[in-house]
C-alpha cells in the first residue's frame, strides 16, 4: 500500500461529569486526510484545504505526531500528508486531535501495523502537546478507539474503551466566539470540596454504569458537572438557555464540549437529537453570534479508511 485516505473524526472531551477523563467520538463531523509514502525520509505536509494552518510539520500537530511515531523506527521511507480541514480549530471538538490521530493511524497502516492502537495514542498525544501545551489523551483516545473512552491514568497511561449505547446520538452547537485557553483555565477553581467531589464521583460512576447497561434514564440523571461547568459556562453566551431548551425538547443532558465554546447534548435516537439541534439553533438565531450545528451518532470505530 502506497497511499491511504482517511476520515479523522471530531471528538467531545470532558462529557459533563467526566472532566479530563471521558471522551466520545463523532461520526458525521471530521477531516479527510490523504497520506502517501515518499522516498525521502521524514514528514512533509503538502496541502491543507479549509483552514490557514502551518504546513511546517514541526508546527502542525499532524507532523509532530507523525514524527513521534517515526522516531521509534529505523526506516528510509518518508510520508506526505494532505488534509481537508472541516473541523475548525478552537471549536472545542478536537480539531487538533483529529489530525494527530489520523496521521499516526494512516502511517501505521502504510507500514503494515507495527504499533498497537494504544501506542498510537501516545504518539498522537505528542501532537496535542504542541496544540495545548499538555499531552492530554481525552480527544485522541476516542478519535483512535471510537465510542466512549476513559483515561483511568496517565502514569502509566491506561485508557479504557467503554460501551456505547446503540441509540445514543450527540448534538453539538458551535457558537463562533473565541475563548482563550488561558481564560478557560483561569476560571476553574483550583480546590474543590469533599462534598463536590462526592457528587462528581456519584455522577461519573452513574454515567459509566448507564453507558454499559444502556440505561438512558441513568445516563440522563448522571449528566451533571459539579466542578467545571458552573464556572466555565459563564464564558459561553446563552449557555443556560441552550441547556434549558435542549432538555425541554427531550435531550438526556448537556455539557460543554472540551473547553468550549461548543455545547453538546446527548439524546436517545436521531429524531430527538435533530429536534434538539433545531431548538439550540433558535437560541443563537436570536443573537448576532454565528453558529454551526452537528447531529451525529456516536462513532464506535474511530478513524476510518475511506
Ligand atoms: P479545539 O479542540 O478547541 O478545537 P484544538 O485542540 O484543536 O482546539 O487546538 C487548535 C490549536 O492547534 C490551534 O492553535 C491550531 O493552530 C493548532 N494546530 C496545529 N496543527 C493543527 C491541525 N492539523 N489541526 C488543527 N489545529 C492545529
């Protein structure tokens, strides 16, 4: 195989009570990547369509993740990457993670699969380090494994794939405002109380249990974030209204996608998820804020060859 074409999916990190540990993979939103073998060693990025991102592999997460993988091998082959960038950077649905995950998945396939998916997660995390300063896994893990994932531990890295209920859909609305990462971080409380911790643990346990038993009521009751959302949501205009209207038309629950500004809702079935998208859209139609809406089944396989 000399060339591979991939769908590199968008992802939702945090997932309400799963702050910094849970993530899920989307199915209808993602980038397209073409990766081909070259005779010169190293990595080139020859084309990016859709967003003004750097072609220099050292400044692009796709290049950094690819180089982290190649560093482990002694080979004379190189790789060229082309990206059709559909996921807007900074939207909160794992734009950088999609590129990092796609790059390592594609190169691994072209090389005859020398690395496991879990090893690929570690290479993709190097790309995330370039984008956000920390090598976090909560977007690259669901992008590579699909479904819901849990980062149980970073030291050692221990990532668990969690069952995805068959009728679960996500609706994501992206109000096009900029939230500075420094602001998204500085609004968080650095100390949380025992009481808040207990509430969060109860909900996280409930959510994981609800995902395995496909108990939609339990999922709904558990989609509550005690420690981040109350503070971070202040940075997202109309957040409370979006949450209220989504619940009113049948969403199981809502939350901030990654560090925002995108807001997600989970629903049982596509029809409710679409209605939720329409209700959320109406909120921003009454403002001057531009927005995109996506309705997606949870993607249980992750990066796909197309
Ligand atoms: P979000 O998850 O909020 O959408 P990201 O984690 O995707 O945001 O971070 C986007 C940052 O990563 C931007 O500063 C962007 O310039 C940088 N970046 C570098 N390479 C890429 C790439 N291939 N795709 C997306 N963002 C990239």
